[in-house]
C-alpha cells in the first residue's frame, strides 16, 4: 500500500506550530506562538498549535486549532508544564489524522521533538527558532556533565532542521557558542501592542490602576526567576529608597516569595507592588502605558519581547550593557544601558527619575525604532515558508 496516498487523504494543515509553552502559560515564546497562530490563521487558515495540556484550559473559542497532550508540572518552575505525547492515545489519534505542509518549532523539547518526528515522517520542512539561553536554564539544577549532554541534544535538534531562525543578530553568537555551525537567519519578533495611542489613553491607564499623574512608575514584566536579574533590580531600588517612585512586578516564578522577602527587608513594601500574572492583554497594556521606565537587566534573555512591548507604549528600558537582549539598544537614544551592579543601576535610576522629560524623549524614540507589528513579522515568515517549500518542490501555502 502506498503510504503517500494515505497521507494525502488526511486533514490538511497549512502550518503546524509546536512549542512547550502556550497561554495561559505566559512568556515571550508563548506570546510569539500565539501571535503566529492568530495571524497565520487570518492569512492562510488551517493552522494547528501543538503544546502540552494546561489543566483547566479550554481552547475551543480560539480561531485556530490547539492539539494538546498529557502533561505534568515542571519541577520548581510553576506554571510550566511538560509532557509525553506518545502516552496520550487521543492526541496521537488526532495527530495521525493531520497532513502538514510545514512545521515551525519554537523549542527543541517535548512538542518540538514531536514536530521533528512528524516532519521526518511526512517528508516536509522543519523550521526551528532558537529563542532561549538553554544552558542558563539547566545549569541552575544540573551538574556541568549533564548540562553538556543536554546542550549536545539541543544542537543536534537544530542541525536536523531545514532552517534555523533567531530573533535578533546578537543571538547568533549564543547558538554558535553552543556549538551550532550551520546556516542561521534572523527573523524578528513583533508586538501586538503597536498602535497610535492618544495621550488620553496613557492618562486613563494610570487612573484605572490608581496611579497619580505625578508618580514616576517603574515596571518589570516576566518570569520571577533569578536568571532575569531580578535581584539586581531590588538591590538597586533599595539604593534609591529616598527618591519617590512606584515599582510594579508583573508575573510569577520560583523566586517570587524570596523577592517579596527582599522587598520587605529593604522596607520597600509601600513602594513596590507584586501584581501576579496578567493574562489579559488589555490589562497588561495598561501597565505598560502607565509606566515611565521598564527595568530589564536580564543576562538570560536572547531578545526580551517585553522590551518591545514596553517600547510600543513609549516606555524605554534599562538593560544590562553587554547583554544579548541589550544589543538593539543605543544608550540614551532608544533605551538605557547599565553595568551589571546595583550601584551603577541605582545611579542611573536616580538620574532618570529626576529627569522625566529625558525619559519621555527616549521612550518615543524606542517606539519608533524597536517595535514591529506581529502582522508584518508573520507576513515575512510566511514568505520565507513558501521560499523553502518551493526549493523542495513542495506545494506552497496559499493565502486566503
């Protein structure tokens, strides 16, 4: 029996997006995958997302299909889940009914591994985006010998892909450092917050959040983990406790309780608010709009999608000089760079809090230079999908 004929009778999927995290688990990669799915569904239709099951989550109202499989919590990393697709018979049955044109993986584990096997079996291209500094993740919990084995697996995974993408030029250095020697292309991430916001929107956002017009507002959005350099943020805030400001931490993570203890020990409870996870994008947009300055001195992130989101709402960021995420920043032009120590960051904070007009000017420039819409990014990605499909003499993805 000709298996290719059986494959052609399956439900046609134009694009399969495979990743370990997807809303309601919120991080930069899950936001990326969600926006790819939304825009591709509008442009070409028949999009499927494959991801581990998040208990209690109903995806039936989404405009695209989400296929989920058996999962369990990632130890010490709530709210993340992972899973084993092969032990979920309903998922396997659903997947076997699908015929994909192209697979775009956003991570090398779990879901990404499933995507790799489907691509091989169906004889279709696999695109893999390198989003994260995986070594940093695993070095926190495993000895070096085990980390080296994991990194080798990751590089083998990316070497199996037909195309490897990174979100910005500086990330090429990271994947090269890990040992990848193949071709790499830069494919920008975008923002779903791009718009021409009237001045009243910024005023109303502050009012909705109970923030006064004269308050200088600092913001962090992301996982509450030490890898994000959140300790540096709190240590820096303690050094400017005499200056009027309000600080908001949005998100959650394994370090959250210790971060709260640090804030209390420094006597900053009246100035610092832990908001928790915000999954409502309109509410999150209000926090960005209400903030004067976004704090993101992470040495861990490859790009920092949240930096672009903040810039879309005219809030410039402080990033660590020399960090991969800070590579797109020209200091004092579209953001600010600081040395990776609390005294330096505190000195910059004090200077900027006392010069809000300068912060406003840099924020406007950030909105002009750092932000690209997801629609524009996904349009480009779709064009690249079709170039790859044509090179393999495979059917291209037609637009609706």
